[in-house]
């Protein structure tokens, strides 16, 4: 931290920067003191802006790794600076919301399953303003609506803190801050002064702010526009006397976006599931719903859903069905419930197929806690080092990395762990490694490409990995490899640190179609390759899964993706093992298909490991191979899913 009498410089260390919740904490602190506090983004040059205005703080586009200058003047300027500095040191108290745990919610928790059925409760309509009649007191009406919305949010915050948790309740602090934002309120008053009625004035002010959020660089920050629209809808309902959009009816809630207020307010004993039209999994509403264990699917798109019509969804299969066969979904619910209970009971048993083949099922981890929680895993097939050290403002030392890797190895009881070297770029920044802005970062400097110009960071990590390999089984994996020249460079870097004889196995990620197509030469001399199906799918289909317009195209079961996986298995050099560590390995049906293609090592998200192992124990690989061969010939991912469901 850099400081003077009237300013301090702070670093933004939390993963998604100053999005709504941490920004609201800064705003709350700034308002607490008798001082004028400003913020300037030194990294981008934006600002200064009023730190007491959430809408202004949002325009800074402050992301992880950026440096901010906090200026203050007035009687309590120094106290304000000290408080904000302490908040920044705590990463703005931006702890991630707790993940759902079946049966542990304090009140009205959901089933924790990924499948649901029920009558559609459609709540994705805009507030109807056609009956509103302007009067001579529009300023007063605008303020009354603001106060009514504020009271509702305060009640929701208290209820959420009691029934869900403090982290989820803090989501409403940002919405409350918007209702007390001087810039927003001044804009509303000015709009009314220009002749707009109260609903128009609020809509103009908050639509502009939502557009500001949608223009930010970080996808997580962009999704905070949902909070702005949620506040707007609440104020508009207060202005026209409209009821809350969620009724007491039982069924599946269908919404355009899932805001936190809706997710917190619904009765989880009556709402059997939530279907969200918009794609994206990091919205505040999604966080709250999952924390409550409510079945949820996102990205269903513009399918026509008449109110009251029976609907069902299977998030595992990515399917949403209007007027489904009710027996099919009810059977799926019973099976998933029994499956979960049985899988947990046998989690520590090996995954031996019906015909006696053992499939290793590892866990993908980004923290020691992930490793501790991975019940039944045969080790880790992917240690995400960029996540493990993602909160660091300076690069970790060799010793610090050794300590972290040892802790993960200990959590797995000495089972093998596969450590992936720094995989940054795209949507994964590191605070201690600045990257220039790229027009298309997913096709830019990612993974190993970055370290051709910063090899010292990679060398430190290689030293740490090799040191731990002397004590416990370790594999080393390089990400985002495209050419044989990149493999040769990486191996040369490893050789330069004197790794010979240290016992570390070396492999690469297969995420780029070019790597899959030239695997016979690319993997020559390696011990293993691990297929990253997330990026392989994205690059093969040219579809960003975060973009709702094309998200359905980015399906890992697309036959084109499966053909690349099949090619890797068939053409990899003799003695080189093939694993899969992408999301496809976390899908029980897909895991069986991958085993049928010849994959003998899978690495899934920790909570799915017991389920994957249980499914594999019931698998006959001869039959799985026949199914896999047929899947390669099908025309679409939908057809593959239908085949797997037979």
C-alpha cells in the first residue's frame, strides 16, 4: 500500500474485482465518515469518482490485479482512508457464497438434485405500466416507491441471513446501496424535472446503469446488471401497486433472469425447481438458489412456456421439456435420490466395471479444502494452480508453492496428484501477472503461451512441483499446448532446473483441436495427456458457452468433439496414458461414454466423484464401447444424449 496525508493506493485482490457486493462495502464505508472520498483506477486511468456512489464506483471497471487510489478530504479523511485500507487488505470481505449442501440449509432447503418437474410458474414478464397515470406529485411518488422497495429489501436481507446465510444476505447490500445512491436519485429527480413520469424516470436512470455494468470486461461484473434490473422492477411494482412476481403456487419457476431477491424469497418446499432463460452460472440469484439446494437449470432460451403447463428439466442432461412424460421425470427424481445415497455409502470403493476393468476417478481441485472434501477420489487429476494462488498480489515463492502442494497431497493421503502449471488468460487473470488487453483473449496469450515471455514464473513453479515429487506421486501438466515446438520448449525448461531423476511424470493438456489432430507426434516422449473438454468443445464448435445465443452449440457430447477424443485415444503414442479432466468427466452418462471410447482415467468435480464411480461399477465396457462407436456416427449432441438415455 502507498499512502500520503490525503490518499492511499490499494490493490484489488478478490477474484471478480469491485463487483456489486464489495463495491457496496466500499460505498458504505465512504458514507460512514465526515469526508469526501474518491476512487481512481490507476491501472486503467478511469476516475476519480465519488466513492459514496455505487453507480460511479461501477464505472471504474476495477478488476482483480488493478490498483486504486483512494483520496479523501474533510474532518474524518484519515479515518476513512484507514478503514478502506483495512477493507482492501481483507479483499473487501468478498468471500464466495457457500456451495449447497443437501439437507443442511437452516430453513426450507431444496432437494439438492439436478432434476425437477411441476406446473410452470412463469414470472419473466416486465412490470405492466400501461395503467399508470401521472400526477402533479411525481417526485413524491418516486421517493415513496424508493422507500417501499427499501423496506422490502431490508426484510428480505434479514430473512435470508436467518434462513440461508450471511454471505447470501450481503447480496442485498448492493441493491440497498443503489436505492440510496445520490447519483441515481439525482438522475431520477432530473428526469422528472424534464417531464418524465416517475416510472419513466426510474427506468431511464437504472437502465443506463445496467448498461454500464453490461459494458464491463469481467463476465461476473457484467452479470451484476441483474441486480440493477431487480431493483428497477421492485421500484416499478411499488409505483403501480403490482404484486411480487412469485406466487404461492407449487411448481417450476420460469424466469428470464434469476435475481437474488426472488431466489431468497421463494418457498423451496413448493418451488420444485427454477428454469432460467439466460445463460450464465455466476449470477447472485444462481448463487442463492444453489446455496438453498434448489434444483436449477440456466440457458433454456426463448422456448414458449404457457403458465400452468407441466414442465420438467434435467440439468445433468441440459434438457428442458414442455409437457414432458411425468413418469419419466418422477422416475429420474427417485433414481437420482437413490443414486446419491448409494454412491456416498460406497465412495471409497474402487470403480471396477462389470467386466473387471478398473477406471481411475480423480478430482479436480483448486484448494486444499476441495481436496479434503473429495470423498472417494483416487487422487487429483487436475490441481488448478491459478485458482490455488489466485488471491495473491505477488507471485508465490517456491517454498510457498511447495507448502500448498504438500497440503493437497496430504489431503489425498499420498494418492497421486496432477499439478497443472499456471493456466491464465481468457477469463482467468492472475493479480501478479499483468496482461495486456486483447481483442479476443480466448484466442490470445493463454496457458503456456504466456510464459514464453515470463519464464521465471514457470521455472519457480516447476522447481516446487519437482521438489514435492520427491515426497509423493506427482504428475506435471502443461496447459494450452498447440505445437510440438511448445512441448519441446516446456521440456527444456523442466530439464534446465535439474529435474532428471526426481520421478515426476510429464504430460500436456489437449484443449486445442490442432493438438488432438497431431497427437501422434505431439505426445511423443510424454508420460500422459489429459483432454480438457471445456476448451476443446468451445474451440471445436466456435461457441462461447457464456453466450446464451450460441451456448447450446457448445456441447461436449457433440460428435465432432467425441471424434477428436476418439482420435487421441487411438493415435496417442504407445505407453502414453490418456485422461479426461474437463466437465464432461463430471457427467455420469458421459463418463460411461468416455470409458467406452477407451479412457481409463477421469477427473471430475469433487462432489460428483462418488456418483461417477457408482455408475462405472454398473458398466459393461464391451457394451459401452458399442454405444461409443455408435455415438461417433450420430448427427448431433442431442442424438448422442438420446442414445445414452436408452
